[in-house]
C-alpha cells in the first residue's frame, strides 16, 4: 500500500450512549486512489465522511489526514480537502457562477479558477443561469466544482450519483475518473451501489452496521471473487440437501426448484456433489453462478 | 486574518443577493414614508397647518413614531431569521463548515452582514423620508419642506440611537436562528416576546427587557425614570455581548455541525 492520505484509528462514534454507529473503524486511504466506501443505507458511510470533515466530533487521535490530526489541524487540513456531502449545498437563488464566487472568496483563490472548474465539470454554458433551474445532475456537478475550486489534493464525495438518471451517473463517473487520472486527485467516494462505482474504484472499503467488513485494493476484492463461488443445484430433495450443506456452507436461496449455496471454493465443488450423492440425494443439475462484485458485496453485508 | 474575514464577509453578503432579506430591507425602508406621502397628499387641509412652523421635525416624527413603535422590531426579527435561513434552506451549513474558516469567522461575518442590512435599512429609511417630503411638496405646494433645510444631524442622531437600541434583539434573534433550524420558531418567539413587551411597558424593570428598547429610546416614557432611554441603550449593548457569547459557544462547541 502506498502513502496513506487519510486514516482513521479505531474510530468509534455514537450520537447517544444507547446506540453506537461506528465500531472500531480503521480506514486506510492511499494517495492517488479512488477509494470506494460501500455499504447499504444506514451503514455509517455519511457519518464516517462527516467525521473526516470535522462536521462531527471524533476522539482526538482517531482521524489523521495528510499525516496531521484533524482534531488539532482542522483548518490547515480543510484547505487541502474538497467535499460534497449528501446533496449539493448550493444557493438556489444565485447563479452557478455566483455560487462559485462565494466559495472562491472563502478559499481566497484566484478568479480564473471559477472558469477552470466550470470547464472541468462542463457547466460553462449554464454559469449565468439561476441554480434553481438546474437539473439534479447539474447541481451535483456544480457541487463538485465547488469542491474543486481550491484545487484540493483530496476529494470526499458522498453518494455523488444519488438520484441521478443513468446518463447522469455515467457523466459523474467519467468526471471522477478524469479527476483521478488527469488531475491526480485522491478521491473518497461513498455509494450504496457497487455497480455504480466498481468500474472506477481502485480500492474498496465495505461497511455494514458501522463495522468495516472489507478493505483493500480492487485486486484483493477480485481475488475474493475468484476464490469464492455460488453454486446452484437442483436435487431430488432440496430441503434435505440444504440441511446437510448448511453446516459447511452458506445457503443463499432455497425453494422447491433450486438450492443456491454460496462461499464455495472451486476445489470444494466436486466434494460437495460427492457428499450429496453419498447421502442418497440425486443431483439433476449443478452449476457455478456468475459471480460478480455485486454478489460479493451482497454476501458480505448479508452474512 | 483581517483580509480573510473581509473576503468571507463579502461572500456572506453575496449570499443575500436576491433574497427576501434584501427585498425586505428595501421595501421595509420605503413603506412608512410611502404611506405618509399618500396620507399628506390626500389630506392637505389637515396636515399642512400641523407642519407650518417646523415641517421637517413633524414629518420625521410621523415616520419614526410608527417605525419605533412597531415596524423596526418586526423588521429586525424578520431580517435576522431570513439571513440565517439562507443556509438552512439551501442545506449549506455543512459546506460552510468544510471551508477553512474559523468558527469565530463564520459566526461573526454573518452577524456583521445582518448588521450591514440593518444599517442599509436605516440609511434607506432616511433617504426615503427626505425623498418623500420633497415628493409631497412637489405635488402639494402648500407644504414648505423646500423652504427649510433638511435636519441631517438630527436624523443621523435618531438613526444611530435607534440602531443601538436594536443590538440586543439582533443578537438574541441571531442566537435563536442559529440554534433552531426551523424558520417559524425563532420568528414566533421574537413576535411573542415583542407583544409581551407592549403588555408590560409600564413595568419599572422594563429597561431590562430588550424587545422594548426602540420604544423606550424613541418615546417619552411617563411614569418611568428619566434615564430609562439611556439605560435601555446601555443594556442593549450588554445583552448583545451576552447573546453573542452564547451564539459563539453554540457554533464552536456543538458536536454536530451542518
């Protein structure tokens, strides 16, 4: 793993003492990566991102960005971080250009940056239009333009494709990819849909119920994919087969027609079929299901 | 540091462009003089004799009496909430807090912008008073405004005193607006406290009640100590200090921002 741009150290968080939202979270976000923070709704993604931006208060040593502790260096860190949290925070009564001017003043950056970021997010044609007339996709792009205004090294984007149509999702995805490759930004992006980000992410962190279930490179996740299979069977007695296999494997789906077993290693498939035959269960059909990243993700969060 | 604060205040001012707060400032300042122009043009027989000797003093009084008794406080309560609501309505607080600005900067620049709005309203009110008088005199020639000099010094003195009398309520409403994201609650709270003020305006402790300060400063207060207006101005400053401190603590210590 290369140099880490952001880290959390045993990060715990709760709004009230009765319900802890994050449990011992150790995020490692490498420089230059597109780190995709995945998890179902309510998993703790936005809470984590808010903690990383200082919008929620974490323990003193729990978060470090650019090798500095956020608790003590909030302003110097935020000068180098751009953020889009949940829906874009834009002033609807102002034009796109005026919105950018507000943040240009706050970041004390050069006037020409406004045109540059409008160019990057392809909003030049609509810069004098009131933001209330923008589509959701345009607002998201304006939000990203605001985040880019001060040329930050690290971008934090919370579900930037949320609510967009397929065309809008593709546009944002391409933009994020371009920001990483052409502008060398490290990007932390959260999503609840792996399919939206699997094409661009270089690293993944999978969170569920406040716990980090997986963290690693795209290659490490793909290795999981090749190591683990889901098998679909049609047998003389699916119920009995499920009971017998349930001790060793995870039963994903069962009905009178099919039995789906997951987390099966490739070398275990012959053993599995021999085991069922030995127990007098006839096999009509057995096949390996196409296993994509989405399956791995769903499996992780449902197990 | 000062330069960054000025830039941030400029950014806060830009946020107010085309908002209800700006329109309220302009129309609010024009409203009373406009009504008085209509009143004086439509009933010259009644008003001309009243303004024969010192037309400007009477005219300024007509305008300021209504403002001091009612409209000024309504404006202060409304404009403070409207400016703070710009962030809530656009869900922009979280973006504000992710910019590299100190909490003191965020807190004070917005308060300064509210004050600039109020000062603008006072200046516009003064200009509309003068313009209204000239308009009245040009339509109804029996009014003698053109024959007397405009008492600029007196107008500025009244405006300054009245502005100082609003400081306490500005700070209280600002604190309430920051604390409560709902638009109606701080607004309702302000209006209720203002109404209560009218009901207790003869109370001997009224000088400690911020929502009556413009009233106490502008009007004679029979039955109250002679220095009530002076005390009200002093207390207005003290209350402002206290509630600015509360507001700053609210902004800087709250665990959940945006």
